[in-house]
């Protein structure tokens, strides 16, 4: 899937996962009460990035990378060294 952004070098483009709008019991959470998650899905990886590929779900460092919005979707452009784990 190509969205028109191609990471260079060790950079990785991640589609950010949105916080839940409801609790497990069905209560709606207001926007201010939703915690930002440090989980996302790799959309594209630069040629020098290792250990990740498009489609991998990953955990990343909280204050790393550059956030951007592209076509109503939130992304994070981040160095591969700031990725912490793959979610299986």
C-alpha cells in the first residue's frame, strides 16, 4: 500500500493507533480522557531500517519522531532505533 510518503534511510512510517472511544463495559470516553497509545502499524520502512516491514504492529518511544496527518490519517515518521518492540 502506497500513501505517497516513502521513508528514507532508517526512517519508518507508522500509522498511529487511536485510543478506544468506549470502555469494555460500553461507556463512552470523552476526548480528554483518552490516553494516547504508543502502538502503531508500520506502513513503510526505509531501505536501511532493520527488523521491521510493512504490516508489523510495533511499540515506539513516547516522544520520538515527527507526527503528521495525511488524508485524514495520523502517522508518525520515526527512526528505527526508536522502535521498542513488535506486537505479536
